[in-house]
C-alpha cells in the first residue's frame, strides 16, 4: 500500500429513498442470485420522508468488515451482504487523494476492511421496503467509496443481490425491474421508465397502520409462496406480463384511471397469493381492509378514480392521489375514519415521488 501511515480513514455518505411497487415482485427463480419470476414496476418515493442514510468507511486500521443498522451492530455473515461486498470489490478502481497522500489501488480494495453505519428514517422490516432503500444505499455508497465506474443499471444488479426490490431504488421516478433471461443474472436489472418530473401531479400518502416488525419477512414469505401457491405460477406467467405492458402505457400517457385500476388489482392479487400460500400469510389487517374499502367507495362515487392503493408485505397503506386536490380530500377522509385519537393508525407520511442519491462526501 502506498499510503504513508495506517491512521487514515476515507468515508462516503449517501442517501437513498425507498420505492413502492405498483406491479409487485413476489417469488424468485434463483434464491442466491435473487432472480425474480416476473418483471415489476415501482415508484421511487420522496427521500425527505422515507429514506436510508448510509456511511461507509475504510481504514487500514479496521480489523474486519462490520455494520451497524439503526445504531445496533448486525452480522455481515449473511450471503446477501457478502455477495454485495464481493461484487463491488470486483469493480473497484484506484482512488488517490494527493492532498492527504492516500492512494488505494484496485488490489488494496480486496484486502481493506469496511465499516458501515446505516440508518432508516422509517420503520424497518414493517412492509415499507426498508430492504430496498437499505441495499440500494449500501451498493451506491460502496460504489462511490471504491470508485466503481459501472452505471446505475449495472449497480442495480449488485443491489439486487442484497434485496430484490433494492435494484429499483437506484433510480427516481418510475422504474422497471426486468426479470432477465440469463441464468447468471447479468440481464436482471432496473431501468428508469420515466423520471420524477414526468407525472408530478401525483401525491403519495402513507398510512402507517403499524410500525412493528412483520412476523414473516418478505424473503421467507415469497419462498413459501413459490413452494406452495399455484396462483403465483399463474400470476407470474399469465397475468403480470400483460399488466406490465398496460402499466407502462398508463405511465407514459399519465392515465390515472388505468394506473389506479392496475395498481389496486396487482396489490390485491399479491395478497391473494399470500392467502393461497400454505400456511397462509396475512400481511394486511382489519385497518388495511378498511382503508381499501374507503378508497374503493370514494373512487366509485366519483366520475373517475381519485386514488390508488397498494400494500407491500405488511399492513401499511401506500395511497397515490391523482393530484393535490385529491390528496387533500383523501387526508380529510382518512382523518374522519381514523381520527388522531384512534389507535388504528400509528401516523401519516405525505410526500411526492422523487429522486435522490448522493448525499455528498
Ligand atoms: P421491508 O418490508 O422493510 O423491506 P424485509 O423483510 O424485506 O422488510 O427486509 C428487512 C431486512 O432488510 C432487515 O431485517 C435487514 O436485514 C435489511 N435492511 C433493512 N434496512 C437496511 C439497511 N438500511 N441497510 C441494510 N440492510 C437493511
Ligand atoms: C411485496 O425485495 O424485500 O415489497 O428480495 O427477498 O429481499 P428479497 O425481498 P424484497 O421483496 C419485496 C416484495 C414486495 C413487492 C415489491 O417490492 O416488488
Ligand atoms: Co423488503
């Protein structure tokens, strides 16, 4: 190593928003590489409300790779962290800071250890896609630290190996994860369909029904669904490919009626697959079901749909209002049915869809 002493530390901090799928990923064809059984499409959320901030540091004085999540040390021994670290290290390039007299070569990156500190500003493992923001931020921050030259789609294929949904958080706006055909996963990556300015009328409101950690993680839930649900096979082969085309068209044309119909139908089918799993998985609860009824009734009482709803692997509702006026009316309705004094909801989070990645160094 060309560095003059062992006292130096080089650090990078990045911030990455989470994303919520409007056409869901649920099921893998390869568990290790994290290759999905269908394409999926998501909206990247406003980072000021739901995002991960991760600092990665490297120093010759570090004895081993270590990570802290929300202030608590966690083990990096799981295959997912190791796969991401290995892939990023394989793409690392020379870094030179002449002012500090530090030079780290490609070979050095294989020997140096990293320390990672990550913080989610929203509930972790509660069905608000913390694994998506978390692993996207990790891949992005490590990529910056190690001077990785790969583009965001190639980086998304690395984030994917941490958590499937993470590949879509490398981009803002509307994003598609192409399932790919290759057995080695080289073509299973994310592409941006439209940037955050494309459809900026939309307003996203999250009703946090429960911030508690879910009982069944997404990883084990979808494994059980792949093993036992016939509906999942039908959905992946027959339903999703058609829906993806329609969703892309709805996004292109800013067609809210079609967007809303597809988003709600896909969320409901994903939860139907969970019910079709043996033993059945219940991610939604009574409050989630009441929110669906409120949205459905409202949409039916208007000439055109005003809101779309979607639920990930948890009870929390992600509501997408067609514009600011609809979002104000939606909040009024939610407050009427779930007043602040009621125990049914933990909180509301209001934001736009948007992009953000590099929080600076
Ligand atoms: P969620 O619905 O929140 O995505 P998952 O069950 O998919 O829940 O994933 C939760 C797991 O994701 C956590 O147990 C942890 O292993 C990982 N995770 C969450 N946040 C981060 C983060 N900031 N950095 C790295 N990994 C994270
Ligand atoms: C319901 O990406 O969390 O949120 O790849 O095993 O880490 P792993 O699972 P994860 O699954 C997300 C499932 C979902 C739908 C989606 O985000 O598309
Ligand atoms: Co997740």
